[in-house]
C-alpha cells in the first residue's frame, strides 16, 4: 500500500493513501488512539491560542474529541463542546445542519444540544469548518478562532484557520 510520510515537529507518521473518488486519494490521518501526536498537537495549538480569549472549544464528533480534551486541559478550560453526528435521546431541542465531507459518501448531519447552544450564545472557539460555523452561528455563537492539526488540499492556503501542517491531496492514478 502506498503511503505519505507526515512530519509534524519531531513526530513522523506513515499515512496510507486511500482512494475516495476516481481521481482523488487522501492520506488517511486518524488521530484516535495516537496519544503522542494528540498531546504534541494540543501543545502546539495551545501556544497559538495563548492570546486569543475564548470561552469554549468546539469540536466535531469523533476524531476531534481527543484533541479537544487535551487542548481544553492545556488551555485551562474545564469544558468543551462536541457537535454530534446524530440526535441523541438526552438532547433537548437539538439544532441540526447537513454536512457533506470529503471522506463520506452520503450527507450527514451535525447536531448541537440546546443546553450547549445556550452556553455558546456568548462566545466560542470553533475547531470545525463551514458546516460547524453555520450551525454555531445559528445559535448565536461568535467564532474567534479555528484550529486544526492538518489542512488538507486547498485548505492549506486558508488564512482563517490556524493549522500545524499541510496535507496534500493525491491524484487517484498517481504512483506517488
């Protein structure tokens, strides 16, 4: 299997190239279970947020949860908020928005419990992208910063997101 070597500070990971469309492959980056990389990324992002006042970190379920947990602890914020992928029975008046991601074949949804939405009506920091931004704006949250470990493809040219490294897209027919 072809791989892409990701270097992030002192860490190196070999990511498998996965076909997601006839002419597109991605380097499959999975943070879940990689405590070393999670802690390193959280430390780096916490440094970048040092002078950005915020009340809450917001992440999408489930890949962002370990990073939000570590970053929340380093930033001395005892609580972070998770945008779920489905409505849960415990939610009261959930807010939803449709989202289509590069790695999914069917549209999904992001869900925010009204109890969390109430907290976000003041100010928040979002670690998600456009759909999460729209959902957060629907509940009156003000996004003051966006962070990510990696910016994939064209996202690597964005200036509205703090990220640690770029991750290229690959031609589906390439032997790269």
